C-alpha cells in the first residue's frame, strides 16, 4: 500500500479494503469498497485535488464494488476507458453499457461495480459549484441538480470529442511537473472541464429560461479590465470576473466583443504575458521556466511562439535585454 501526496496530486496503489474505502471517503463522501467474488483488491489511482474539484484515472486489476453514502452532494462524471462496470441508481435504471459516459449526482448512486481490468477517468465537483458555473457561464436560472442522470454515447461525435478532450486534460495534469507550481494552470484545467461539461450536458433539461443577448456598459468593461489586471497572477477565470461584476459570462463576452473586439480571456492572457515580461526584465534567481509557470505558462514551445508574437522576441531574449539594461 502506497500513497504519494503533494498539495494537489495523490498517487495510490493498494490492496487494503479499508484504505481503498478511506480515500474516496476523504475526498468525496463516506464510501465502502468490497472485493467482487472475494477477489483480492488491487487498486491503482492517480488523482488531482484542486479547490472543490477532483479528477483522476483509476485501474482495478481485480473486481471491486463501491457503495457510497447519500451524504455527499457531488456531480460525478464517469468516463470509461476499458473493462466493464455497472452503476446502480436509487431512482433510475442501471447503466452497464461500457460505451456510455455518465453524468449524475453521486447521491443517486446505490453502487458501482467494476470488473477485473477496468480502467476509467472520473471527475467530481460539488453540486453547488457546477450549478453556479452553469448559471454564471450561460446566464440562466438553474433547476435543482439533486437527482439527475445523463449519458453520452462515447462512439458519437460529441462523446468522442468529450473522451479525447478529457484525456488531453488528464495528460496535461500528470505529465508536466511544472503544474505543481502553477495554480493558474490547474484553475484553467478545472474551468476547461466545466466548459466541456456545459457544452455536453442536456441544457434544455438543466436550464429554465432562454439565453438573452445582454450586454453591459463600457464603464463595466473597464472595471472588468481593472479586476483582471489586479488579480492577473492569481488563479482566476472569466467566471470570477463576471461574478465580481454581478453579470453572466455571456454578457461579459458580448460586451468585450462589442467594445474591445477581443474576449475577456484574451485580455487576461495579455495581462499575464505582460506581467511575465516585466518579471523577466527585472531578473532574479529563478529560471525562465519557473517564472513562466508562476504566470500559468507551462509549455515552453507554446509560450515561445505566443510570447514572440506579442513582443517580437523570445523570453530568453527579454532576460538578456534586461541584464544589459541593468
């Protein structure tokens, strides 16, 4: 049994029933794990916990069953990779089709049984977070998410795109050590998944009103810019800017397009690039990669292209220019 844990990543390999039960209980809600057909457990999981959001991959060498309690109030997204499973619900039909991506409130689950060799990806976030993000991103009043189950066929165009994108997010989280020092990038991964979920869920079933093409005054756009500039090195997203102004993300986006001919995210990225440049010019003991990561840029090659397009030079050339000026 091993567990490696940093401030954001947990790696687990265990054959201990109590320990396997304790991990989801600690992260989500009380849960009991039991072997299927008295087989010996062998569970391997890589999980990322950020804010109230948990995502990760799991592999079960032998069969296992989880029986969660009804105390947690989380939205679960269950993405199958290989092997079989059966999800039983208290008020809905069971799901045993291994080609279905499942979204549900975890409270509705009676049990989840995984076969030997099962591999999957899970994402979990508190219901309040998902509901608030749906409302903020779309500007709609949200009905209760206390009892729902939605599925997407993985072989469909939407399902295939969702599956591929979740794998990209997971690869990003687990293949770049620099993420460990970049809360901005972690926040962007969280927002990316929620945006993906918003695009994938049955909006007509979730939302009560039609979209309104609302806009805000130019003065409010300036306030949004001031807020983004003041918090540019913090892990904020466009939804935080909209919440600060008390408007929907859609209204914010419409208004930036109208008055600035760019998106709020483009503006925030520009402020972060400018902050990175200022810090590189100032110099210091940290490497270019470390400074870049603190501003949310963890891909050196991608940063180099973006940075050169913005400033006409590479980050290292900026450092050299700063040294000559001092």
